[in-house]
């Protein structure tokens, strides 16, 4: 069903895995492909973000007028489902984009491992932090996008996240690795301290 279920990890090597090859690092993209994509990113990405901002403003205006329609039973729940199904699928960073660090460090495994570690440390700190009221953090899930682990591989993300206390969820490593913070559902538990392994 999911690639995660079909790819068990081997315990001998720290980040090696037996199973599907999609859990390894992505193939290195040639520079002649990356440079045009970088240039297109610099031109199109600001326009993309402007369109997203306009879409958000339009939805906000529509929501103000749709407040009148909440007298219809089930409208609010249906509207929330439609919003989740459409807006939740629009990426802020489209998959075709190439940023300057990605252009410079394509194929650099150490760079991508450091990038994954920094990303996971940030999310672990958020998930293990307590709010001012003393209640556990509301952060329960974390999605690590492919752009963060392209050169390190999904196997590295799962191993590094597991060492920080995250639990892997069924994921498609060609898009993202989904993780869940188990301590968020246990009252009084804060999970492991960020940065410990």
C-alpha cells in the first residue's frame, strides 16, 4: 500500500536500508538542468506567491459573505472540507523550483544531512516545548519535503527522526516523509530533549 511498509531498515549500517530504492538519495541532477530551473524559479516563484496571496484574500472575502449561509445545516462543515481539499494541496514551494543552495550543493550528501538535522531539530523543539499554560505543544505532525532531503535520502530522514523521538507515518519518499510526535497525545509527556540522539 505505502512504500514505507515495503522498505524495512537494516540494522547493520546506520542509514542503509533493505527494500525499495526510493528510500535512498535522489540521483544527482545535471547542472545544465538546474540552471534554467533556477532562473525560472527566480522569475515565476514571486508571481506564484502573489497569486497565492490573492487567492487567500479572495477566500477571506468569500468567507465573510458566506457567514450568512451558515444558517443552512451542514454548510460550514462542507465548506471546511472543500477548503481543506483544495487549499491544503496548493504548495508554497512547488516541486519544480530550484533555490540557490540547491543549485550550489546538488549531490552534496553532507549538506543535505545537515539540512535535515536542522529541520528536524526545529520541529523537535516545537513539538517538545510546553506552552505557557503548561499544556503540551499542539505540534503533532511534521512533513519533511523532498527538497530538504533530496541528497541524503528518505532512509536518513527516518533514522534521524526516530533518534529524536518522532514516529514515521506511511509516506511517499518521492514527495515527503510524514512524521508524528507520539508524546503529543500523552498528557504530561514532553518527549526527548531536542538535539539528543
